[in-house]
């Protein structure tokens, strides 16, 4: 199956063309055609009508949406989330777990492996373990009943079920540095999170291979003029990437501006950290067995702790674009390119010949209208004109 997407306005890292067409052949991008050049015949032709065309978004930190959570550990939950992510322009994601019991983790990874083999929506690249290796004093919205010290044997056990791509943990815990090194040796991204690490502990973990920080600024030692902490350490470390939740709740606009000024788009990754209430009305939900109330889109535990996000990926893109004023060509690094490179996928997050044909079309409000996954049109706005046969 071939597909031609014409009249595109491109925003993709490394692509110098501003306008033109994309030719998809099977699951790959076969040609990027400058505006004005002759166009090839195709089985399907779609007119982007000058809309923004970008590489499909990659969400490396998402717990759920549409009433489902990955830790529900059912095929139905994975299908609901996988199909729902398409509405956000997300074509690939990491299934992010919570701090739950080992048996539930194993069941969740088994469900992830099944979905990975037979995806029904966006593609699953693997699993992101958020916890259970978390400092009890920094549990945040993670269930304290299931916290454990870093244990690489448990990661190996889970990795045998489904590929673990990323582990978020508190590096200051006993054994944290050795755990970091063990993750690096296995090709798994170690990410600092839920941490009370001081600056010296951060530096030790960084030297051991921790080059990524989970939901930057949230539940980690802040920047202080006498106690520098993990946030300050990241600002001074050019080789450390940070993920941010741009939902208007986790970070104020000024902090987002500061992050992009100091880290630049080259080292920022947008994530949702969405829980099951994303794309759902306000009400009562749960997160890892803890009751959550959502009011005005803000999810909180009974003690007031923020319990993940209800944001959708394209909403984060729109918010950051408005706050920073960055051109979409630059912002595109933060939506898929950085995520793909950090996980070792060289053919994702770009619109290059030979890359996977994962593409999103956004309207002037930066809302996804068309989404291709592996060259197959998975979502189309019914209000737009049909494809040209």
C-alpha cells in the first residue's frame, strides 16, 4: 500500500523543507518531495491543505486515559489507551507502571507484551517502570505500601516478560549507583525521580550513567542557593535530559520558560504522565489503589498530593508553543525526536526517507486531524474532506 500526503507544511528535526509532500510505501517513508516537484501515483492521496505535518508523537511517560490504567493489566485497558493515544497525535508510547505489588507488575508486563505483539492503536515500544524503587519520603502519589530498594534482579525478571526501556527511581537509595550502572549495561534508561538526592548524590548518579530526569522539578530536590539539589544539577549538566509535564499544574509558565532557556529544546521531552482520568470528566478515580479526586482537570489524592495528570499530548504541545514562542520546527525535537534517540530508535521521530511512517497532521489549533502508524491511516477527522481515491 502506498500513500501520498500532499500540500504539507513540515515541522521535523533535520528536515530543511518547509512545504512539500510525503510518499509512504508500506510502513516506511519512501520520499520527501519538495513543493512544485511532480508527484508520484499512489493507492491513496490525502491533501493536508497546508496543515502542519510532523513525526508522530512519542509519549514515554503515560499511565492511562479513557478510564483505563496499564496496571489494570487487561487487554481491554491496553486497547482503550492505545486507541485513545491516537487522538493526541501519539503514535508510539511506553506503558508506564505504578508502584504496585510484584505479581501485579508481572501481570501488567504480560499484558504489555501481548499488546506489543498485536497493537490496536499507537505502538508500544516497551515498558517504563516508575517505581517501586522510590524513597519513602518522596513517594508523592505512588503507593507507599509497595516501595522497595533498587533491585536489578526484579528488573531482569520483568524485562524477560516485556522489554523494559526506562526505570524511574530514587538514585540516593542504598545501592542506587550500582543499580544505575546495571541499567546502563542492559541498555535501559535510568531516570532520576521521586528523589531527595543532594547535589553530590546527583553527580554520583550522573557519572554512573543517569542522564535523564522524570517529571522534572516535581518531587525532587529543588534549586536552592545553599542546597543546590537535583534541579540545579540538571541545569548545570548539558548531557542530562529532562521530561516535563506541561499541563498548567505541574509547572508554572515561568519555569517552563527557564527550562527551555537553560536546557534548550535539544534536552527537553514532553510527556503527559496521564492517569486514567485523562480524556474523562471530573470525578472519583484511583491511582495504584489510592483514591483520586479530579476537579477542574486536577487530579489529587486525599492528602492533596497531585496524582499524575489528565493532560493529553497535543494539549502540552500547544501550551509549550504558546509559552515559549518556539517555532514548531524547534519544538518538534521535544515531541518525538529526543524521546526516540534517548531510547535508541534511530528511525522514529523524524520525516526522513527510510524512517517509520508514523505521521501526524495538526490543524491551526494544533489539534491532530490525521494520524498514520506504520503507513496505515489510523485516525481521520470526520469533518475533513475524504481521501482522494
